[in-house]
């Protein structure tokens, strides 16, 4: 699924630099078509990071450097990331308006579900803890919801509005009404894509070794025992080869196709992947358990196509960025602000900011 929106990491590969347009007298941070993004919007996000320890913890967990060189500064790259997120939101808003789409209550609820999943304690245990002693099935979801609700309004609004826009655009791409009935219909029409394969693997260095282990297993040797004794991957080997469950379409080619066609309980022929030879066994297959899983599978599948539409819209309307924040780029996913050229992470365009490392 999509990773949290804090880093705008899915935009990092953008390559086509836009012209600077007319920014010589730009009073704001950026412009999308005729829509201005004021500097105050960027500063509000930076102030949220400055004031919220849990939010800074998440950035740190994602290995994102927000402090600049010198007391009281955010880094130029981090500031550019915040403006990138604002640019993307304005582009999505504009495209939704152009297409005549509606941000329904169902779309907003689906967006919150996605955010709860992205900010689960499983992803950020040190930042978003589950209360001691809470063993209820929805403990992680409630902890994530509590984290999101406690965020400063500027950042919470950015996350919720951006995710809602993405839900609306993803659904539009596949022609799906955002209703519970529509999602159930999608589930029924895409059973294979929504069925997860629970896998065990054995990694070895040579094809000859893999073939020998395949023969041994076919003759009755226990897959888990063979994995523990032979797999070069220590983590999965210690677990008897188990690596969890996921839709075959999420696996890199040709592995996804091999797993999809492999009968449960059967060992694959050796597959060469990432420098190792791998044996696969599908231990079981499971359908999605909750409607939120259907939503996640739908939006993950449609997201790349939706972002291409956002990128096309960005090219059509034009994007300009105040040079103090950097230079704009556009590519297959939308818009990106590249930090100013110069000493890395040396300057924050908001010189009055309190250093995040000394706040909270």
C-alpha cells in the first residue's frame, strides 16, 4: 500500500524540469495555474513539525532530516518536501474540480481508514505506541486514529485532504462508485487480485543446490525443516521459510505469476531472484477479511494511473515555485520541488522557526 504522505517519497523520481515561468515577483511560495500557495501555508506545516514531538518522531523513523545547519533552521530539502505536498494537494484539488468529482463522506471515511493503516504502531512502534495492556483486535487502529487526531490542524488537514483526493481519483480511474455496494462488487469481480498467498521460501546460492532440495522435499522431506537447515536467509529460515501473506500481483515478475499458478502445498521449481535461487511453497490462500482490505487493494492498484492524470494536469495548467524554495519538476507522478542548489540542508526559508531539535 501507499506509504505515509509525510515524505512525498513516491514523487522522488520526477525528472522533467519545468520552466521557472514568471516568478521574479512571486509573493507566494508557489503557483498552480492561477492558484497561489502562500508562504504562510508552508510555515504552518513547519510550525506543526516544530511543535509536535510525535510527528517529529515519525519523520526520524523514516530517516528524514528536518534540522538545517544552524540553530533555528529546518533543512532546505525538508522545506521543499512540505511545499511539494502542498503542490500535490492543489493539483489534485484542481483535477477533481475539472472532472466534476465529489469528495463524498464515504470517500473521506475510506481515506481515514488508509491513514490509520499507514500510521499504525506496527510501522512506528516508538512513535505511536499501543496503550499498555490493550490487547483488543482494533488496538492498533485506535492508536493510529489517536495519533492523527492529536496532530496540529495544519498537518492533519494536509494528510486527510490529500488522502481523500487520492481515494476519489483512484476510484474514478477504475470507474467505481464510492459506496459500500460498489466496493463489494469490485471484490467479487477481482477475486484473484484480492486473494493473498501465504508463502514459505528457501534461498540458496546455486541452482544445483535448489534442485537437490526440491527433490528432497518432493520425496517427503519437511519444507520447514529443510528451510531451517539450508536457507541463506536467516530470518525466514529461522521461521521455517515463512514470509507471510500477500497478493501475488504485489510480487515482482516473474515471481507473482509463478506464485499465482502454484497449487497450495506444492514446491516450485528453482527461481532465480536477486542473486539467489529460491524455492516457493504456497502454504495457504486467503480472501480479504474486511472491506478496508478491498479499499486498500483497489487504491493501490489504481494509484499509479491516477497520479499520471495528476501529472498531465500539472503540465496543462503550469507550476511555478518561488526560487527561495527551489525549482519545480514534473514527471509521471505529479509535481516536485527540488531544493535550491548550494550547501546541502543549509537554509530554511522561514528564518524565525524554532529548531525542532530543541522544541518539545
